[in-house]
């Protein structure tokens, strides 16, 4: 386990004018349900760093506290340049007895996968930065707007953040650069290079974009939507049919209805609940009613079909599902379903723990066609919709 004391500097003092100023500095713009700065802070696990400093513009104290003030991180005022702002952040950590520090731009909200590999690559004598090989052909332009030279891209990399360094050497390098009145360094690795501190290259990520222009913010919002888990809504269908034989009632949706025929089956032959049981099992790939309650098993002879339905509902719940609604269509010539529809809906709602509005029961005839039309049997079609993984998606 890495026992080194680690510090973190988030650079958020810029004005971000290239991204437009109408909605304030880019690091405080909305990206999904929170600001770009909040996303950047979320890249770094709680408890990993002994001290965290966010370097902000002197005018942004209220903005900072609105977007990050409850996170237990310190804010220090930045300087005239990024280089000066980083030095102020490092100075704020000077008494923390740190072994290493990560320095990260607040405008990079998708850097989380790079934190661990950069930390692993830093040692007491060597820094590390994430970088991507340059893939575009590079041209050096002339003052007149023409190509002056094609630059060989072999061995060229685009630097990203977070950049990691042994703490005391990078603090000393920044102090030396300030003392020499150098203020033209564009990242911390260039200061380390100038000071003779070796820096390793760690594989960067294309998704670790830096929001510079307004278009970058639009792309970041699209990228965030792609990363968000899809709501897992599943729909299952079921179908069942049973023969009608002489009798004195039928059981449909758990409701006993007087009739001069009865449904023949191993259980109570409730075609509605059998179809709905299959529909629920289908939403989590759990087979069908025959797999769980085989007709060859004598214990289910004459059993109430509500047993089958509640068993299927338990399987759905154990798989992380929540039943949203169910719909049953009965196909029969008789008996009349309309007088019993509300009782059927209520019975199913009670079995599944659903609000009545989430249960639908409909009926139609088969226009005297086929076995249903000849009153030889009753058929039912059921559909169930279930949401899975809500807890994971909410996180």
C-alpha cells in the first residue's frame, strides 16, 4: 500500500475568456448536474491526499464556495499567470511535509482514470505526466500565413494533467523559475525539465479533454451523457391458453367468476396469471413458468396461480428489478369480463404490491373464429415492464 503523503493542487484561477464570458469563468460552468470544477475535484478519491488546495481568482471566492466550499478543500488566491498560480498553490502546501504532489487543471473534468498511473510513476527523484502521441501532421507557419516547415511528429506528445512530482524538487524548481524571472513556462513538466528533474511519460487518454473554447464545453456535455449509465428498462411478454371443460366457474386474474364451463389445467388454470408470470420471468431471463413449477410435479395440482406470480415477482426483486406496470389482454367469447375488470386489476395490484393505475386488464373476443371463437378455450397475453439497476444508476 502506498504510504506516501500526497498533496493536490487544482489550478482554477484563469478567466477562461476563450470559452466566452457570458456565463462566468469556464471552471464554474455547468456540466451535467454540477460545475466543471466539481467534476475535476471528483476525479481524485476522498482520503487519498493529505492536503488539497484550489488556486482561484481573487474575484471568485463566492463562486468557489458555491461549487466546492463543502468539500473540505482550501482555496488560495492565484497569480497573474498559471505558473505564478501553481507556485502559490505549492507554497500553501510547503508545511504539509508531503512526499509528492499532483498538479491538475480545473478545466480537465475527465481525468479520473489517470490519477493512479501518474501517482505510481512518481518517485523521490522523478516526476510523471500523462501524454498522448501527436497523430496530426504538424506544420510551422510563416508570418504571411504560409507553411514554412513540416515538423516531424515522431516522438512528439501532447501533455495533459494531472502532472505528478516529488514535492520538494518541484517546489524548488518553481521557486528558482520565479527568482530567475522566467514566466513563460506553459506547464509544470517544462519547469521540471528546465530545473533538471526527470519526468516520465504515462499514457494519456483522449477523453481527458481540456475545456478551452465554448465548443469544448458542448462536447464535454455530450461526453458526459455518453458516460452516464443507460436506464435499464426491460419488457417481457407472456402467453397462455387453457381448454374449457364443463364446470361451474373460471378463475381469471385470481378472481372466481361463475360460468357453465371451467378451465382445465394442472393448477387452477388461471391463464392470466400464467401469462403474467412468464412475462415477469422474461424480464430477467429466468426461464418460464414450467421451469419453476413443472406440471409433472404433483404438489402443484390445483394450486392457486397467485403462488406462481408472487414467486416470479420475488425473482425480479432479487435480480434488482422494480415492476413498473403490467398489462393483460384476455381473448374469450365468455364469460363477460367487463363486470369483473376492476376486481381483477385490484387482485393483481395486491399480489404485486402495485398501485392500481399500474395494472391494466382488457378483454376481446375472437369474433367466433378458431378454438376461442368456438368457446373451446381462453387465451391471455401479458406484458410487464421492469426497471433494473436503479441504485447503481442513481450513484
